[in-house]
C-alpha cells in the first residue's frame, strides 16, 4: 500500500470477552470452556501486540458501540 502512495491504517474491532466466550460455548458445546477462554485471550493478546506496534494511523472500535450506533461510530 505504501509503495502505491497509500497510507495504511489499522482498525481494531474489539468485543466484550464474555460475549465472545458465551457465543463460542453455545456454538461448540463439546469444547472445554477453559480452552475457549484461553484461545480468546491468546488472540486478543496477539492483536493487542500488533495494534501497539503499528506505526500508522489506528483506531480501536468496540463492537457493541458499532452494533448499537453504527452511524455515530463510523463518523
């Protein structure tokens, strides 16, 4: 993107972990809930590291706010 003259930007869409784990447990009831929590926490940790290391414009958006007020959030 930079080579083409663009400026890369990063949007980090986050969701309440309780909602994520609840959704996963309902979708995959045969899986261990502790594993579901650990996997989510690992993904969030990796995403946070990437977000913090990104040197361009970046923004964190809460899924819940986007879902309940998409027009306000996108502005």
